[in-house]
C-alpha cells in the first residue's frame, strides 16, 4: 500500500468522526437551552440532578412565603388574645356571695301593714265570694303570722301547690282556671279579728258573701325555698296505721320518727277531719305506764299525743315524729305546707 492510500484512509476516518460527534454535541446544547430558567426541582422533570431525578428532590418553601405564613399565625394569636381580654371573667366568689345574700334575705322576716278592700274571688266555684289577698301565690313557702281586723267575720285562707296532676283526691281545692290547682286550707274562726300563724304558698282573707269587706292587717313572714329538709310542701294519701292496736286506722306520716326532736309549723288541708299525731321518744314501757303509747313492733315505744282537729288547720308542733290520723279504715288525702325551725 502506498503512502498516498494510507493518508486517504486516515482523512476519511477523521471526517466520519466529526459527522457523528457534531449532532451529539448539538443535542446537549439544545437540551441546555431548553432547560434554561427552569428550576431543577420542577415536578415531573426527568432530568438528572446529581444522583437522582430532579422530580425526586423535595420542594423547598420560598423564604418569603414562609415569613408570610408566620406573620398570619402571629396576627391570629394576637387577635385571639385580644378577644379573650374582652370576655368578662366569671367571678365565682362574687356569685357565691350573691347567692348567700339572696338565701339570707329570704330568711330575714319581712313585715307589711295596710288596709285592703276585698274583690270578687277569682277561684272557680267561688264567684259569689269575696277575697283580700295578703300574700300572692308563690313557688316559695311563706311562714309567718297575720294580725287582722275586718269589717265582718272572715275566714283565713292558705294555698298549697300547685298540685301535681291527679293529686286532687277529695281535699278542698282552689283553682283560677280549672287546670292549675291548689290545696285549700280554709280556717273559719267565726270572728272578725285575731292572730293567725300560717305556712303556705299564698295567704288571703275571705268571706262567703258577695259584698266587699275591708280588712286592716299586719303580716310578718319569711319566704322559704322548698328543700325537703327544712321546708316542705306536698300532697299525700294515707295508708294503714302500722302501730299495734291501730290496724283499722289510717295514718299520713309527714315526719318519720327520729331521735332528735322536730319543731316547726304545719298548715294542712285534708279530705276529712283528722287528728294531729305527735310521737315522743322512744321511751321504756315503765316510763309510759298509764299513758297513751304507740309501737310498731312491741319493742320500740313512743308516747302518743293525739289532738282532734278539723279537716283543715294550722298548728305549731314539737316531737320526734309528726303525722295526721283518722280512726277510719278508708284512706284520706292531705295537702300541706310545713316549715321546721332551726
């Protein structure tokens, strides 16, 4: 082979190498131009960024956006703090003192005096009667005493209730509309003047005449919330007397026997005349020799005070138990208000 032939082959090889390398370089240049100005973290990018695809690199939050979010959070916190300042804090101590003050004010006796002229009784069935309201109906129990002088003989009225549905079972009832019903204690002293101790949800002076009357009065009273401990209001139906020897009698227990004596005031309205029962004791049989006694089992004995009364009345009492009683075998119903002393 001549020298000329060798040179010709060499030249052709160089030219072929240039033809192949030229387009490859051009492609890389074109890719570089195409990606100019595009972030390496572009989502979906198939480009290689170091040892991974660019799309695999976590997207970094721009400093400006981060600052904006932090500023918004700070503003919201400041706004919440400002609103919290505007909400008044509950003063528990002041609230407790206010409640105590209110409770104390109800126990402090109040006194009212005046002159009243009666009006037509608004109770159903009492349209031809006259009524002078001393203390209006209340959900609290009034306890006090009334001194009065009227222009004619009057009756004294105390209401108990309103009664629960179905609790009107023969006792005297007063109702302004036939729906709201009260037990009615109706005390006729057949006199125009006097002093009366009472417990009830309303107090009034009454006559059965259609003509109006005038009454001068002074009333001292407290208002008590019914709590089932010292202040009671209710309606109950009697049951068989559990005392030995009293099996044919009826008894409505208002205060069950206990060692510590009760003391208080009762105003009641029964469906028939009753006896007021007070028990004292327990006592030994020897202490009760010759005295009326009551025992539920033949072992525990009490002194028995049995006071005949009418179907309605108002009494003070002291004893280890209190009940209303009849010597009949049929049950009776009684509505009452009762306030115990301290």
